[in-house]
């Protein structure tokens, strides 16, 4: 996704966001504080700041969305989510969430909306096959690790959607419990309950896989 299309009153009319500018944003390691600064600048219509925010988070958001929907639709969902960030950047602080968890909540809600429209159970994406990206047959010394990854991926898909999402957000995407709770729209206590049940469920599923 090379460009994000948005219509914004700051621009005067709709069109592709031109992220080129004489102003240069220095690339730096991700941090919540840096994201806060970018969001404040995006809220004023600063396109280089928006381009940097996209650079930092687009690939992770694509991977997140693909956990729920097919790759082609994931791209559309992330495009829409980033467009909403551009249009509504001034509102993010009202959500009581970090910029990253706010973005992830937008992506998550769009995925759930899509699945409801299609009446598909969460997790039935095109990646629900016996192979996962990056787990194709490799050297013998990696075989055991590949098998474990595949078992874990299959077990994750069998968990209830909320438990699976809680684990994905905290383990794969390294969000804090507070941030993951913000994404799912639940309390921290509820998030921690989902994590406990999810871990127990994973253990039981993997044990059954080993017995079969």
C-alpha cells in the first residue's frame, strides 16, 4: 500500500495524500512517546508525520488483520484504518488509549465488521491451512521448531475469538495488558481473565493434538 487515500477538510478536497515534503522526519526506534508526538502533528495536517506513522505500523497492522481476514481484504482494512487515523487524529486522546492501541482497535473492529457481514467465524482466513507463512519445510535441524509453531498456530485457531485476540495482542504484538484491553474494549481484569482461559485452552488443545 504505497498511498493512503483520504478526504479531509484540512486539504479542501479529497485525493491521495501526498506524503512528500521538504520537512524530513528522522526515523527512530518505535516508542509510545514518539507516537504521541506524531499524532499531535498529524492532527494539525502534518503529512510527513503521517507518513512516518504509516511506516512504523503498517506491516504490523497487515499481519494483525490477516489473522482474521484474507490478505487482500486485510490490505483494504488497514488502508481504511490509516485513513481514519489521518481524518480523526485529533480525537485519539479522547479514547483513553495509546496511538498504537487506538489504531489496532480500529483494525480489529473493521475485521469484526467484515466477518459479521460475511457470517464467517473469526480465524477462518486463508491462512487456516496446514502451512503457515515462514513455516515451510526447512533444514532438518529446524523441523522440531516448525512442528511446534504449526501446532501452536492450529491450537490458536481453535480458541474462542476473544481469547485468541487477547493472546495475539499481548504475545505476538507485545502490547501491555492495558493496551490490549483498550483494543478489545474490555477492562484489564476482563483481559487478564481472557488470557488465563486462553492459556489453559491452548494447553488442553495441544495436549489433545499430541494424543491424536
